[in-house]
C-alpha cells in the first residue's frame, strides 16, 4: 500500500497506472506516466497518431508524383 490514505489501494484495489511504450532496437521500452501528466500524454498520443496519418497521405502523394511522366 502507498502512503496516500485516500488511494484505492487502501480499499483492496490496484493503483491505476499509465505507461508509455515504444520500440527501440527491436525491444519494447516503457516509461511510467505520472497521474498528473496522463491527460497530456493522451493528447500527445493523439497528436502523434494524427501526424502519422498526415505523413502517410503525403507519402502517397509523393509516390503518385514520382510515377507521372516527365512533363518536358
């Protein structure tokens, strides 16, 4: 049990925890996200996913441009 008297662990439940995971050198790494930073971590994750979508779309456009015949 932790030192916080109002914590759920004092009522027999587990702590709620959030971890950030990623791959590095073919291994999964993880990092604990403090409770006060969880909303920020979720927002960052949404931004990352949106960025990946934009990169995929841009990549598709570049592929199409590369197969176009030379206009000259």
